[in-house]
């Protein structure tokens, strides 16, 4: 249903639900309650899932102040893509990560990223000048722009290595999206792994190795006296937290 919906031209409208989630759209109409709010249960393999669209109920779930709504167990593809970061973790570990992330994305910190953003945009526009009269694939250009901006701000002077990491992450996201609705059969993956799973594991390991090499370079610079800190970008703050003397603030590798 999704492939069929996405293969047709999109109308110029903000009402995109029927286009992006056609299965949900049809199920709400068929199985949802007949009052103003449409909630229903469906089965994903052996797991029942409740779909809600009642605003107050959604707020309650998202707030989750009593921790009664645990995060769903991710698929192996999602785990390879998202790692052990904010999206996946809970409890004290989540609090530590969230505290660091809040600092990085605070208004004052974002102001310091403006020169990097400008440099990336100017590079893109300079490239466009050489394509006058030619067609430009804008989606691809802006995807590259986003990855370069994030690489510069997250990895600082190592942004060229960061771009390699984002290229691999993009491949991982494509693999995950095409396996999103596949039902995993318990134990089977221990004996037989499809090509996509093998490729996603290879990419995840390669990403891990790339990040560790950047971290090792920063640690070596501090040990050798070439730098007095691990950097002020996002990765630098994470490495600093890994070396924190206080157990409460320390992050694992």
C-alpha cells in the first residue's frame, strides 16, 4: 500500500497522511471507533500495537512521568542505525545523555555554529554556479548540505571523516526503511542472516571503527600535549564525559 501510494504524484496539499501512511489511514476508517477519536489495535507479527490519535492521550504517553510506557524493543536494523543513543536508552543513562545534548543545542551554543553553517552553504552555492542552465537534484544537494553542517558541528575539524560516517548512516537508513515492516522470526537470525542484515552489521561496525579512530586522535593530542581538551563540539563533550572523574557524569564507551 505504501509503495503504491508513494509511486503516484503528490498533490499540493498539507493533508499527506493518506499518502505517507495509507495502511494506517485505511485501518482508522475501517477499525477505528466511530466517535471523534480514532484508536485501534493491530498486530505486528506476534506483538499487539495500539494506535492512538486522541491528543490528551498522546500527551500522557509522551510525558511518561511515571515511566509506565517503556520504549519498544527496536528491530535489529533500527539498533544498527540508532546505536545506544538518546532514542533507545532510558533511566539514568538517558538523563546523562539528555543533559549533554541540551548543552550542545542551547541557543548560545547554536550561535557558535553559525560560521560552520555559512561555510557549508557557501560551498554548495559555489558548486551551483558551475551548473548554470543545468538541472539540479535539490533533495540530494540539501541532504549533502545537512550532513556537512552536522559533520562540522558534531565532529569539528574532523568533519571530513564525519561526512564518511553520515554517508554510511544514510545507507543504513535505506536498509532499515525497506525492512521496516518485515516481521522478525525468533532464533532464525542466529542460523541464517539475509543480505540486508549482513550489510547493516558491516556498516554499523565500520561506523563504530570510524568514530573510535576520531576519538583516539583526540585523546592522543591531549596526551601528547598538542591540545588541552578533547574539543568543544558535540563529540568533544561526549569524550570529555567518558573521561569524567565523577561516576555519576561518566559515559561508557
